[in-house]
C-alpha cells in the first residue's frame, strides 16, 4: 500500500448550537500518520484532539477538508474505514452484564469474523491480554486494569490496521498503566498496526509515540518526534516543558474541555477506582 | 518492527442494498443473542418487571371481572384484558431502551458500536429486536401467571409462538419510539420524564383494557393510530380466538416498526456527536 495510514488535509470542524456562537473545534488541520507508526495527539482540554479522533473514526461527519484512512475517504467509505479500525474510547465501555469472553465475542460478530475463526480469535486476544482465566467471569467483577485490557481485546479481535486509543490509561494506577503500555507495544510488534492515541500523560506519549502532534485551539502547534520537540524547546526540556511551551497558560472553555468532558473523565476515573 | 499492515477488505468499500439487508439481519441476531446472554446472567429483572403486569391481572383484572362493567363478549374480563397486559408489559420494557442507549452513549459503548462496520439502520433494528427479546421473556412470565390464575388462554404452542412474534414486533416499535425521543432530548433525565409521560397514555388510549367503542370519540381516534391497539387485537385473536383482521394488524405493526427503525437510525447520529 502506498498511501499513509491516515491523511488529514485542511480539516476544519465547527460545532454550531442554538443560542451559542459557533465553536471551531478543529481549524485547518493537516497531518499524516505513517504505516506502523505510533502517533500521539497532545494538547490541553479543548484543543481539538477528541474531535479529530471522532472525525477519523467516522463518529462525526467531515464538514470541510478531507480525512483518508488507508486510502479510504471517511466521508465516502465509512464502512471500509470502520472495518479497519479498533477503537478504545476514554470512558469504560464494556458491557458489565456480560462475561469478558462474551464482550469480545460480541465485537467479533460485529466485525463479521467468520464463525469458524471466531472462537480462536477471541481466545487469542484474551490470552494476549492475560484474561484467559477470568474470561468467563462477569465483566462487572473486573478491576480497572482488567477492564482496559478487555477493551483492548475487543478492539483487537478484528486485527485492526489502525488502533485508536482515546486516553487509554486515564484513571489507572501506575501498575495497570505499565501493563496497558506493555500490551500496546506488544500489539505493535505482533501485528505491525498503526496506533493513534490521545493522552494527557507526557510520560506515556514519550514512551509510546514515534511522533507527536501538539494541538491547541483546534490548530496544529508542533509536529515531530518526542526528541525533536524537546530539542526545539531547550537542551534539557522534557515533554512536559514542550506541552507548557505550546499550550501556555491557555485554558479553553469550549465544548470538548467543558463540564461534560470533565464529568466523563472523572466518572471513568471513579469507576476505575 | 514489522510493517505488515492489514489490507482493507474490499467487501466493505462498495456495499449495495442487499449487503445492508444481510448485515442488518446479522446484527439483529447478534443484539438478540447479547440480550439473551444478559438475561441468562441476571434473571431478577424478568421477575421484577413482571410484578406490575401480574398486579394488573391479579388485582385489577379479578376485581373488574366481578364488576362486569365492561362488555367483553363471550370471554371474561380477565381473559379480555390479559393480552392487553401482555402488550403493556412489553411496551414498558421497550420504552425505556432509550434510557439505556443514552447510558451507553455516556459510557462510550455507543461510540464503540458506531465505529464497528454496522450501518445505523442495523444498529437501530438490532436494539429494537433486542428489546423485543426481553419483552417476550417477560410476556412469557405473564402468560404463565395468567394460566395459573385460570385465564382461558389457548394452549396451542404455535399460537403462543405467533404471539411472541407479535410482542416482539410491538416492542420493537416502542423501543424505536424511545430511541427517537432519546435522539431528540439527548439526556437521561428528560427522557425518563417523557417516558413516564407517554407510557400510560399509550396504554390507556388503546384497546388493552376496554373496547375502543366504549371510548370518547377523540380517544377512539388516538386508539386507532396507536400501534398498541393492533398488537392487542392480534394477541386477542391468537390467545383467545377473538375475531380480528390479522393482515391489517400485522401490516400496521410492520409498517410502524420499519418507520420507527428508519427514524431512530436517522436520529441516532445525534447521539454520537
């Protein structure tokens, strides 16, 4: 395949609501994500990271500009894009009334994995996520780290070419976070998949990402490898310094970083204990 | 690191209407299976949801059977109202599926479902028939209770099977109605208020408790456009052998279900934004 994994050109997205001024969540964004790359979208609350993710994964309609995933235009071929994608949202998104295995089987069916392969695929991802022993327990009995691993198993069961992770370790304790990072690395090594993630943890971005896009107020502020970005800010700069440099003291109060988003994040953190 | 990125499956690139229909049926089966799995893990809801219809039959029905105030032809009032209470129990289950989808939206489950290669019409249909499965399970509990209190229902298993199909169709419509309201109001609290406001009028403005001919003329108009009346008529025909126009009843239920699924799938996009 010649095309990049993700190609975004002049993408702009405006939220319009009655009684409110239009809000430009993504403003003329252009970037590419290469095959097999782990690409991080960083920025303060309301920077436009989640809106960008939701435009890439077809949850939002593309208004202006274009987004192509493995050469497929998301506006014209959303089904082709979805068939190639695994997605882990920020919230805890498992069905707690099902067992771990049933949760994964559910998504195996939704991705039309043939019946003859389904069982083996489900077993394989559960084993990869070290959930085989607890696979037949109700997901409501899982710890926060296990829930995240189960979500990764759901997202991987279709062997996606692009894995999209929206704040994958929010609310996790350091041990569970290490475990998720380890699994993301393992997945990339085994499947060579492209990973696109958003995070607020600079350490996470530094460890996992080949390249990082810093976003602020819907615009691309900086793009490069973690080392390049750090060098550009100063000789002993950390990624946190890079973040502060590009985000400044800029606290947005737009929809993405608003009350609903904070509440959602806290709810997830709370449920993860 | 290897770069063996998955090849986009061509089957998803250009999908015709036949493929959409096939996927829709596949998703309906998947969502019904998931609902059955949930029910198998926790059967308490079956019984708690059955309490209200059992009280309708056990208290309201037996009392009004003695009063003999409502003309019901050659069947007892208890038998006359039993199909109405079965339909009502299904409607009450289905109408709160809108709350469930808002919960799924808040928990990130809906976003994950919408990022699978599932057309929105298939997602709405899957949800609708999953509600139907739960309604049928509760309807069977109510039918069992009706037989215990010696209501003269048919014992023909084929007619029971057909009655389950009718409950499923009716519940699918009410689930879609609820999904439509969810797509409009977007908040659980508002939907709970609206759900409570519409369930009793839908029940009372139907032939569930008394013949349409007894109602004031303006309520008769409501009852004749209320799909619940057609569901109850079919159930009375199947379970009590009362005369009804099966073709007209079935047509109304199918058309209502199809329109409900179409509108719900259109409005579902609002829930993903």
